[in-house]
C-alpha cells in the first residue's frame, strides 16, 4: 500500500481579505455546479471521514472508486435492492477471485475508454481555443 501524500498548499491565510474570499466563494457556489458539489461533498462530516480514511494514496483512491462503481452498477441493475443488499452483493463479488478479476478488468477498461474519449475531446477543445486566439 502506498504512503499518504504530503501535498501542501502554499498560501498565507493571514494576508487575505476573508470577507472578499467568502463573497467570491458564494458567487462561485451559486453559479458553478461542479464547485457546489465539491463544497457540499467535502464539507459533509461523513464524507470527510471516508476521504481521510480511504483516499490516502492513488492506489487507495482507485480501489475505493472501483467499489463505488460496482455499488453504482448494482444499483442500476437492481433498483429495488436496498443499501444492505447492495453491500452484501459487492462483498460477495469482490471476495470471489474470478468475479474480482472481471470487475477490475471492466472498471479499468471503462476508465481507459473514458480517458481516450476525454483526451480526444480535450484536444479538440484546446485546438479550437488555440485557433480562436491565433485568428484574433
């Protein structure tokens, strides 16, 4: 298992106008769905605990995301299952070597396909923006 990152944000919180930051943050929160979701999630006490415990390294993060994807897929396929039934099925699937291997392969393949599509889309967007800047 990989060790926890020592990532540090270099920022002097003493030399800022916190009211301006709060006002700006409120505007961002109200207008940007991504940042609103980020703030809501990261301020939730239970998620803070989960994040601290299960996102210590990239390996931990990938493993946890894999479990999330399996849980989500079970919910999609069996919408009438409750949470206890879903975690029972997740546990039995990952405890069986053959299904665990299939799950890992499927999740990795899914992310690889998603990454290829995202890369192609990002490249198109970057090219478009670059062309606009060059032509203006």
